[in-house]
């Protein structure tokens, strides 16, 4: 399970004026046939590929770093930096064979010592990478066999193990003997992908240029500039003016783009492999109760939100397994909207209205704070809708939008009462990272502190199950348990609405979106100014 910490990708950052940045680029922002201008929905904290966890970070890294194995547009693993990753008969020892002739951007060769160093560093207790470490559970060692061959050994077999090698590399010679968390290379990584980082202006933009050392297809653009534009209301007119070439759209913006039949931009619509949710801290005296969590979910009219705020481009989620995954069980319905039953449940649990109308139990008011990353208008609208629904039932929820980096720091530490997020998934996600009781902060992503022995048992069995039919039964049981428990309120599975400049061609989509597969955004080509757009 790789990323995805933003709410629909829309996170905090600052808008950059075109003249401010491009005055120093030596080329026109709109007229250059070799320049791509992409929106970045938030400021990355790092460009170290094994530390990265957020959509903005991964979007940039996908163009700078290849993985040992990449996903293609159909979610199948394919050779990346490695020509092969093969298990032994017991699925405990994996041999990684690198392609010959690979180089970092400075011309030094990529070798098996980089593979072993990356894996060993990733699995170091001091390295915070919970989204990747779960795939390496049972890790014993990573070692060099020869210049192009590395070997990784595990104590136990796992059905999802090969997906662990959808893994970028870091160069041993740059990081060895240093503090990986504070290394300056985290802001200007050594590239092995089609582009390299030329400069990073904090809060403004990250400029990439073509990596001439890349062994694969030549990058189509001389330069690719990511502008940090957090605000959807600012991003949309920038798209129409050609100041950026792509942007996620709100429903209202999608409608407007369809009406105006813009000569500058067109619409892409595709399902996202993920879900939105409100997380409840089970350390809270109320949210540790299954009945309370189920009641809160029943108070929220997710159908109405999907119909009005999303304009029909979302559906209520039935747990954490979206329809795009092969093991999704369509026979499990979303948790029902039933405010009357919810209020009965809360009364039976000992809650009663206080003088101000807010529920009280054991002298404590049912009042809490919802943390959320700032910058997303649709997130604000949904949060306000939930706030109103809970208020009618006597629950006081205060909205607390935060700068993205500060928000994720608190969420990762489990330092919240409630949080509003979205989760994007891999094709073969390791759900134990989020739901197993062993994955509590700070090492894991179970930052709601959820514990269910039956869910632990299912997750443990899934790791050992190689038979697809048996695995599908286990996944169905997992989906049903989590949907009934509502450890978080599973909100929606959402179709992504994306605006794309007509000055860009070669754009592919996948259930992983536009970037986290190969070739992804590496195939995007700027249309020459001399050629008409259609």
C-alpha cells in the first residue's frame, strides 16, 4: 500500500506566479514546444523515494526514479531497473538481476550494491517507511551476489512478496554512513529515470530537465516544471490560460469545462483505486466503541454527498477494498444511512442530550476536532456536510484545516481525535499496514489504533495464501469485517476528474492514476506550437 496520504491529492501549498518563476527559466511558459507545466497539489517533504508517502512526492519521483519492477497500465508487474526478480521454490529467497548498462544521472553505474543498500536501509529501524516495510515482513538480509545480481532473503513466504520490488533505489555511495532523514540528496536526488531535478524552489515549483543518462526512451520534453498550486479555485483558471497543463477538477469545474468546450483544455474521467475516509482514534474514550463508530457512519448521508457534492461521480464505499481490485466483493453493501437507528444506538450506549443539545456521557461532552489538510474545496464541503449531520444528532465536530506537512506529521504519530483523508492503493495492497494490530504508530499506518483478533487472523492467513480462489474468500471476509466494524468511516470510491491541456498528447490512464505506472507521465509530449491542437 503505497501512498496516498492526501485527500484526493488536493493538499497544502502556495500558488506561483508564472512571471516570477519562468523569468529565470530562459524559455517562455506557454510557447515553448519542449516544456511541460504540471500542477503539484502540495509541497513535498522529501524526494527520497523510500521515505516518500504523499501523492505530490510520488508524482515527482515517478519521473525521476524507475523501480526494480514497475506496474503497467493493466496493473501487471513488468521489468524496470531489474530484468527479472525470481523467487526460489519456497518463495523465501528472491534473486534480482539488474539490466546491464544502467547509470545514475552523474554517469556512475547502477549496481547490485545499490539494491542491497536500499533494501537494508529501508528495513533499518531508524528509517520511517511504513508503507513499504510491510511488504518486507520477515526480512532477513539483502546481499550482493555479483555486480548485477542481488539476493533478498525472508524467514517466511508471502503471496504479495513480488510486489515489494516495485521499489525505487537510492545510491549507496551518496547515502552510506549518513543520516538518511536529513541528507541534502533528499531535495535533489540522483535520478535514474527519464528526468532529473534541476532545482526546487520551496513552496513554488520543482523544475525537471531531461536526464540524458537514462537508458530508456528519451524524455519527450526538454523541461518539465511542477508548479505548487494547492487551491483548486486558482488552479482551474491557470489550466484554461495554459499556465499549467493539467489539474484535478471539482465537479463544478468539470461541468464548466464541458460547457465551454475549451480550446485550451479537455476532460479525463477515470475510476481511482482507493477510497476517502474519516479516521477515528480508538484511544478516544468514545471512538473505541464499535457501536459509536457505526452510529456515526449511519448519521452521514453518503449517497446524498455522492449525488450533490460529487455530482454522481462517486459511490459510497463498502470497506477499504474498491471495485477496481479483482478481489472486491460486490455482494457486500455499504453501511446504511439510518439516523434514527443511530440515535437509538447512542442512547443505548449511555449518551444523553445536555443543556446545550450536545450529547454527554459520564460527564464528558461528545465534542471533538477533525484534522484535515487544507486546500481542497470538495473536502471542505464534505466536512461541513458531515458536521451538520452530526450536529443534528447532538455531536459537536470542529473542523481544523492544517498545513499539509504538519497535518501528516500528527496523523503519522496518531496524534488526533479524528482525521479526514484519502487512501490510494497498489494493485496488490498489503492491508495489514493499516489494519493489523501490530502496525501501530510510529512504525505502522494503523494510526487509528484499531485492534480486532479476527482481522489479524485473516491478514496473517492472506500473507501465506498463494491460491487465488482461497485468497478471494479471505479478502471477502476482510472486507465484510471491516465494513461492519467501521474502524474508520469509509466514505466514497471516487472517479477522478482531470483537466488536461490540448497542448499535451501521449497521456495514458490506469487505475493507479496518471503517474504511478510505466510509462505514466513519462509519455506526455508537448504539442509543438506550430501544430494546431484538436
